[in-house]
């Protein structure tokens, strides 16, 4: 699959490497230092381009930029209508975590890219942990949660999460995203390692309207 990366830093760069390792074609974009993008391209056998080029190239586009730059990055990428977009962003500004009121960050961002098949994922675990834990096998395989309102887009992203070496677990629509959004806190999966059985228990609790079980420790 062709995947355009907009924001090729810790999360986007790592995800791009994992996708490339699984055999996907990856284009890296959005950096103040284009040579970093070229280094990633050289390392992965992918390519480097502008956000507009990455947006045009990818059947799937992974958006992984600092929160304050989401509008700027999307403006540079151009219309993402018809694309599947994986949003890894978390709502941290210069003053720390931003309270978005009743709206989830996923709802806000999905509204910023009309016509895209929006999926939020790759956002709950640190980049270092994602790099280290990708590809674990058996019972130790780590979960990446996802959510979104487009079932086809979620199925595609779930496949990519598996290709990257994780177990996909769907928490629901963008309205259900708060449980996988910042900040780290009791009652949320954000910032916590989950494996499949405990992640499934979270989803069951959410569906039943019960508080989720305490975060596991392994
Ligand atoms: N780091 C984590 O552990 C983590 C975990 C989960 C989710 N997230 C979320 O994922 C998103 C990306 O985080 P990250 O840690 O990967 O960020 P990062 O390492 O700072 O990378 C951000 C990307 O945006 C580019 N960029 C930054 N400022 C720019 C500017 N002014 N103009 C053009 N390009 C610019 C960076 O390129 P250059 O720096 O090369 O210019 C880089 O390609 C954030 O929303 C974050 O909240 C992060």
C-alpha cells in the first residue's frame, strides 16, 4: 500500500519505518530539515517529498505533527478527500494539555479534513515504546487502540497496525475517543501498555457503559 507521512518525527518516522519494513511504499514529508526526510527515505527504501506530494501519493496518509501545527500541515497537504487518514496527534499546546470541552480531539480533527476516512491511532504510547515493542510475539504483543466513524477506513488501518507489529483494538467512533486521548489518567487507556485480553475488557466495559478496569501492569 502507498502511505504518505505528514510529520516524520518520532512517531511518524517510526511508523513509516515499521510500514516500510512490512513491505509498504512510504513517502516522508513535513520537516524544517529536508535532509532528515531524505535520510528516512534512504533508510527505508521510500521517498521524501512535500506534504502535498505525500498527500497525493498515499492511499493512506499518516498525520503526525505537533498539535499547534495541525491546520498548517493540513493546509500544506491539500485536500485529503477520499484518503484514509491516521491521526496520531495529541492535544498538547505550549501551555500543556488543552481542554477541548465536550468535543474529543478526534472529532475536532476529523472535522478538519472533510471527506477523509479519519482514524485516530498510534497516539496512546510513547514513540520510544512503540519502537521497542513493535513486533513482539504471542501473548506479549502490544495493542494499538484505534477509533473512527468510517468502518472501511478502520479496517484498512487495523491491517496496517498488524503489519506494524501490534494488535489493533477498536474503541468505537470519534465520539468515543476520549478514553484513548490525553492526559494520562485513571479511567483511560492513554499512556498505558495493553495486551489483547485486557484491551478487550476495556472495550466490553465501554460498550456496557461501565467504568473500565484499572490499567494492567505486565
Ligand atoms: N513523541 C511521542 O511519544 C508521542 C506519542 C504519541 C503521540 N504523539 C503525538 O504525535 C504527534 C507527533 O509527535 P512527535 O513526538 O512525533 O513530534 P516530533 O518528533 O516533533 O515530529 C513532528 C514532525 O513535524 C515536523 N515539524 C515540527 N515543527 C515543524 C515546523 N514548524 N515546520 C515544519 N515541520 C515541522 C518535525 O520535523 P523537524 O523537527 O525535522 O522540523 C517532524 O517531522 C504530536 O501530536 C504528538 O502529541 C507523540
